[in-house]
C-alpha cells in the first residue's frame, strides 16, 4: 500500500461515483493561475461536505477560511433554495478570486464572503446576535483553531455540526518533537476539545491524491 494506490483509488471513485461538476476543476485552475496555494480540500471531502449539508437539511452554513472558494462551492452545492452560507477570509485577494469562482454557479446569491480577520468577524456575529448555524467548517489559521471553536460554539445550537480540517498533518500531530506552529495550534485545539462537555466528537483520517491528513467532526450535544 502506498501513495500511488491511494491516488489511483481516489481517481477511480472520483470518476465513477463522485463525478464532480467540471466547474470545480475550473475553480482550482483559476486559483492556481492567480497564485493561490494549492491547499484546498480534496474532492472526496468536498462531496462529503455537500452530502452533510444535504443530509442535515442545513440552511445556515458558516465557513472559516475561504481561499479560492473551492470548499465554499461544495458546501453551497448542498444548500436548499432558502439556504445561505457565510465564508470568512482575511486576504482580500483570496476573497476576490473566490467571489469570481462562486459567480460561475447559480448558488452565488446564497453565498457571502466576509473579508477580515475571522476572529473579528466571529466576535461581531456573536455581538449582533446572529441566528445559530446548522453546520460550521473550520479551515483557516491552524494556531487559531481553539478560538475558532469557542466562537463557533457561541454561534451554534444543540445539533449543530462543526468540522475542523487538517488535524492529522501526515501524522505530525503525534510527533512530540514537532515545533510546527500549526501542529502546536491543533494540539491546543485538541486539548480544549477534550475538556469541552458540550461537544461529541470523532476524528477521521484521510488518504488519497492529496496528503495524509484528517478532520474532526463535532456535534453540539443536545444534552448539554
Ligand atoms: N477552505 C479552503 C482552504 C482554506 S486555506 C478550501 O478547502 O478550499 C486557509 C484560508 O484561511 C486562506 O485563504 C487564508 O488566507 C485564510 N486565513 C488565514 N488566517 C485567517 C484569519 N485570521 N481570518 C480569516 N481567514 C484567514
Ligand atoms: C494545508 C492544507 C489545508 O487543507 C489547509 O487548510 C492548510 C494547509 C497544507 O497542505 O499545507
Ligand atoms: Mg484545510
């Protein structure tokens, strides 16, 4: 078993089962051309997020970390007619590319990209008593994950699903000698999640065409 196999199986299922709309590939092309980093979620995770939104009947989705709008587009694909999505992005160039990418789709009017530090946007959303979200996808600055989670809980209701990307990092998460800021950030996030009675959680590791990584799924506990 090796990377080539993971990649080939990813491609096999992508072509046979997932069959992404060609516009998703276009988003990646435009993002590359604009010089954005190629750190988007893989198509399999994108399709998974769409299914979660659909399966839950989520109408209100929050994303933290837009980049070129790739994950945004997958999430928005699952929204019903009266659904909407807010995506937070600090880099105006990224937000601009994302807006152009999202404009290829009919769901463009359901999506608003908010430019600014996510922590500021989250604070403002809490202070203005914004209605709770049904699903929240955390994927911005890794050493802020703990704070993103705290704000996300404030913007949740019992049953809200929260997903945090990139919590395995090729297994570096368990390397005790790691000095990587992202690894240390995810560990802080993990520590606070482990002490958080309001959340039920699991972690899924992923392999495929992209690197070995994983994500955390959390549900705000109805019993809390
Ligand atoms: N979700 C995207 C990838 C996001 S990459 C996808 O899978 O397609 C992380 C993004 O978070 C980058 O665009 C980066 O500019 C943004 N970011 C970094 N720090 C941030 C902050 N403090 N507030 C908001 N966004 C931030
Ligand atoms: C990387 C991947 C991501 O999904 C992300 O959000 C940030 C960084 C990476 O591969 O470095
Ligand atoms: Mg990510």
